[in-house]
C-alpha cells in the first residue's frame, strides 16, 4: 500500500509541462557579402539588416486569446557576423550574429506591445550541402508598450527575466540578394494547473498518516 502511494505521489509531481507557443511567418534580409564559405557554393552574409514576422498560430498565451494573429508581429535588426564555422562535406557549420543596433519590438495592429534587446542570432547547417538551415535568436524583453498583457505574461513564463529563445525552422533562401524566409516559434513552459497535483499530494499525506496511526495502534497492548 505504501509503495503504491509513493508511486502515485511521484506521478503527481512529475506531470508533464504544457507549452505556451506562438509561431510566425517570418522573413529576414541580410547584406554584406563575405568570402567565408557557407552552403551550396555560397558565402556567409556579414550583416542582418532586418527580420520581421507575422503571427500564424498560438497555444497557451492568454494575452493572445481572441486576437487576430495576423495583426501580431515582431521586428529586429542591425546584427553583425561575429563568429562562424564553415560546414564541410560531413561536418556542421554555424553563423553567429550579435551586437544589435536596433531594438527588438512586438506590435499588435500597429501598436507597440513590448520592446527589448536581441542578444544573438545563430544559424546552423548539418553540412555544406544542407540549404535548409535552422536558427535561434536570444531575446530579452525589457519594457511594455501600450498594452502590457503580453509583456507581463512573458515575464511570468520566464521567471521574471523576460529572456526567451525564438527558433527558426525551414530557414531557406528566397533569392541571391540575402532574402530568407522561416517559420519562427516562441515556446515557453506553461505549468499545469496546480489543484490536481496538490490534491494528490494531500491525499497521499493523509493516507500515509492513516497507515502510521494504524501501526502505532497495533503496537499498543490491549488492556
């Protein structure tokens, strides 16, 4: 019985964590050709001029519930290539862009919702033949805009830091002038509501207390 209770308690405390996600159809414009080898005979770009995205789907963000995601957007830019590794025939490569000169901004229907800093943007490929790169941008939101709900929710989901990662999949070139498209996603842990876990925890404690009382009572000699 005690073993079963402990197993039940363990399961209640290891319930899966939901994820709050929002995805964007995004594009990126780069410039500044370099001589550093990249993929498919191309070379790395030296500068990220701008990146923009418009919402396409979301889950778990209460501040976006009922909103038209096509009106939810982000923008950032002004990063330089600061470290890199060219890919080989069977070895991966990466590009790291840092030193943003423009603020990271979220907008809804043209109104500023939040602003912050883009710390870095890193793109990776598996080898020099891989033209479908993946990317990750590290961002910290620092101030809210005219509507603070989304900003406050980001703070709550990041433990008050405001720092999160935007990942980019299907990061592919559109043309030879530095234009790229991607599906960009924010995914943050969203805790499972507590009452069920608390109830299980309390039930287990009550059961354990009952077992202990029965054992003590059994040890007391009858008069």
